[in-house]
C-alpha cells in the first residue's frame, strides 16, 4: 500500500488516519482496459461486416426466390380450331427475324414462347418459320417471297409476324408484333401507354382464326361526335372476327356490308331533320340510323351518363324502349348514377359488380360465361336505364344499390338496369337486328377487359355471339398480367369484414388484458 | 437465463405495458394492412412492411423502455445483479422476452396477408422476404431499446432515447440519398442504412450481407448493454 506523508504525521499525532481512495488508479486502469476491449469488439464486428459486404457483392451472396410463372395455354382455342383441324388445314407463322434474336428479345420472347406452345399443342395444324427479310430467305436457306405479303401495302419489319393459311393463301401481317421501343397488338396498354398485359394466347387465336375465315364481318364506328373509342375494344372486335372502320353518318349512309354499327361514347348530339310528317329525314344522321335498323342492322351504343343530354340520339333510343334514367329534384334534373357500397370494388361505390338480369338472352349469356370464367362483370360510373316495350335488361346492379348524383340520392331500391337490348324487325319482317345499350363508357376500357378476375371480355364475346350471331369467340383465354397485384373479385363489404376480423384481435386482447390487470390489482 | 425470460414474459402479461403494446401494435398494423392492401385493391405488401418498419421504431420502445430502467427505479436491480445468473444471461433473457412478443405480432400480421391469395397472385417470396427483414430489424430495435433502458432509470427517457437512435439509423439512408451516386460516401451511408438494406428484402431478395449486418448491430448493442451492467455490478 502506498504511504501518504499526511497519514504518517497523523499517526504520530495520534489522530485518525485519513483514508484515501487508494484503488483509484487500479479502477481507472480497468476502465481503460474495458473501454479498449469494447472498442476492439465493435471494430472487429464492423470490419467483419465490411469484408462480408465486399465478398457478398463480389460473389453475389444473395438469392432471389421469385420467379415468373411460365406461360400455358388454357385450351380455350381447341373448340375454335376443331373444324379447321378436321379439314386438315394448316397455318404458318412467320417470324421476320432469326430464332435466337426473337427468343432473346425482351418483349418478343413472350411472343416466341406462345408460338412454341401453339405448335406443341397443334403440331399438325401450326408450323413456325423464321425469315431473314434482308436476304429474303428462310431458316433452311430457301427463298421466301416477301412481296406476296405486301399486296395491300403492308409494312414488314424485323419485329413483324405473318400468319398465313397455306390452303387458301389468306394472310395477315402483324407489322409491329413486338419492339423494345413500342408495343403492339400482342399487348394491352392502359390510357397512359403502360403495359397492362400480354395477350398472346388470345391474339394468336384471333390471327389464326382470321386467316382461316372465309369472310370477315364488318364493324363501323361513328365519328364527328367526339366519340371515344378504346383500342382494347377494337382489338376485342377483331378477336370476334370483325374488321373495323370509321364512318361519318353526316356524309354517307351506313354501308350495306355493315354487320355492326358502334356508337362509342358520343359527346355531342346526332343531327336530325324532321319532315312534315314528323319522321326523321333519311339523309340526317338519325334518319340513316333508322334506315340501318329497319334493314336489320345491329347497333352497339355506349353512353356517358355525365354528358349533357343528347336529345336526338336519346329520343331515338327511347323509341326502341331504352333510355337514360333521370330524376327531377327541386326543379333540377339529375341523371341517376348507380352507386353500390356493398358490391363495389372501390371505396367510392361507383365501380360495381353487376348481376345478370332474368330473361332469355341474359340467362344464355350468363350460362355461357359460367363455362369459362367467374361470371362477374364490372362497370364504372354507370347511369341507370329506363326500359319500356320489348326492351330487356342484360345487366343490373344489385338490390342494395341506389342512384346518386352530386351527393344527392335520386333513387333507391336497387336492381337498376345498366345494360339492355331490344330486337328490331325490318320493315319486310325478314331481317332482325339488335340494339345493345350500356350506360357507361368504362365497360370496355383496357383495365376492365384486361383482367383474369372479371369477365367483361367474355360478356362482350357472349353478347356478340348471342345477340349479333357471330361464332368462334375466343372465350377464356388468359392474359399474362403485368400488374398482377390488383385484387380482383373483392368487394368493399368483404374488405370491411376482413378489417373487422383483423381489428377484433387487438380488441379481444384489450378486454382480456383489462380483466387480468384489474383482477391482479384487486387481489 | 430461462428464469429471467419467464419473469419478463410474466411481467409483460400481468402489467399494463404488455397489453398496451399488443393492442397498439396489432391495431395499427391491422389498420395499415387493410388500408394498403384491401382498400387499395392491391396485393403488394411492400408498402405495408415499409410503413410497419417506421411504426415499429416508434412502438417497440414501449416494450423495452421498462426492461432495465424499472429495475433501477424500484431498486430490484441489486437483486438481479446478485442473482446466480450471468449478465449475458440477464440481457439475453430480457431480449428474448421482448423479441418473442414482437415476433409473435409480426408472424400474426404476415398470416393475415395470406388472405390476399384468394384475390390475387400474392408474391409469396416477397412476403417471406419482408417477414425476414422485419424480424431482423426487430432484433436491432429491441437491442437498441435494451441498451438505452440500461442507461437510465426513467422509462420515458428510455423510450425517447430509443426512438431517437432508431430514427437516426433510419435517417442514415435518407442522408445518403442526398449525395450523388458516384460519391464514395454514399456507399458508406448505404452500408450503414437499415432502410436501404430493408428494401432488398422488399424486392424478394434475401441478402446474406444484410442478415449479417442486422445481427451484428444487435450484437453490438447487446454487448454494450452487457458492458454497462458488468460495470454496474462491480461498482
């Protein structure tokens, strides 16, 4: 022990010895040692982490268990091609690039895979060839007559795909089947131009059916009323076997070859001139519509319930028993917009899951759709329809729906028709046509059609088959959805139920906890 | 260690704090899950787990704030330190108790996500990755909470201190993103950032280096807690 001089003097004087903290240096040393060990341990761990980080980057020490699901064919096309296979027809698919390039292309690879799947499924019916459009030779070195496929001024690029029926020589060029800069017919895009889905199975079926068909139906879209035509609807009509074109009824009557006339979301009214007897003049737009229907034409109309009243067109449709419902409140007229909180897929209640109406055609469509899909058809911001005479509903809202506009409830009671049809018999009684009206512009937009959970596409195909008499619809073809995180078939009422269940757990724990703590306190 | 673990678990389920944490955490996580998936019509769970990362940083300190600070406040610290159990055993026992509750809540929330399989193609690999990341981040947050709790006898101070350190760690990634990508210092910040490493897992990538990092940070704070108590035992 260290001697302190003061202590020695105190001892001599007989005074108590002052104790000093003689252990201070030892404790200080221990602390320094302890701190050094701590710093060293932390430093070692840090250095180990840095080295591991570098090694992990160099040797890719991570794994990614995500993988894309491989494409498959649903088999929906077996029925469509059965007749052609029985007749031993063959279809050739020409890719205008070599196989290695096509299979490695970022968007072309899916098209390549689909072609391979079709060839595997129908080996006697489908054949694939790869063409070099520069040398105009196929993969075996044989000369390829490229000029035979540009008779109608088709443009053929390295990213094009040509479909041809060998027996008839009928061909179809898909000019820009896939590129990395733009996307074409094999894909569906949303309104912002982003890819929604890859629709290879359906588009291949469309093209193969197209070249096998002996004739194609014609659909005309009206113009000059700011009509909004969704490209996915045009593509759908093509899959149903229709060639599309535009027509201005101000300039000409509906052509004789028109199998279907489409009035798609007009924003301005149709012209009408009334003669002395109160009948629309034949050269006015409404007059031309009348004439078309009287000769047994088919009409597809989609209306925007938020657009101001199109008097001439709506009066024309009301003449066939279908009109847009309105309610007068305090001297103001409100369109009845259907809202269904329980059966909506959005929180505002305006994107609703519809129900199939009763009625012969509605039941046929519903039963047909049952074979291929879940049967649910969604529709957004639909107006309620009023029906009279022989007009019948095809789709309605559920019984829990109401009608609202600008926050005002205009109607209650549910079961509002949102899609309806009427049959029109020609003047000589020999031809019948059909008018179909849907009171929403969103039934055939890309995100309503491109979905594996809802059946809007199959509904339209069924409509075309049962109402307009077309055949060989590509039902049930699955799309490869790019944004497959969308929840489908979930209504707000189900979401509310799940939320209640999830929140019931902490509620139960709170009650149990309160009981336990109170009992302990009172013990 | 087992005795300490059992004691801590008993104290969580016989006192208010355990139930408050469970109710608050499960209610918040349930509400966030429903809002980000069911009401957004999306089966993408990455936004849910990212929000829960931030919420965990605020709610987890409730669980850890009383671990050591209460012992000091009610003067039971001496009993603990003189008990025939090592400091490491004490720290690990308390850590495991808090972590068991957190992990149980996290696994339950992940099971809720499976309901989305009925309505969409849920990316199970991403869900699994997010769960692993959340459990690893829980290790770090709880270790930080125990460390701060050991420093003070005031529970509120312990909670606030823990939240401050956790938010500091989360902010490291934000600070790093302010630098241009070719600056070396950005790599340093990304290396230290809990949030940046968390994002690898939300993309469905199981990054071994990040797993090592999270465990290392938890070990560092655990070691510091042991050092504090070791020093206190012999003082």
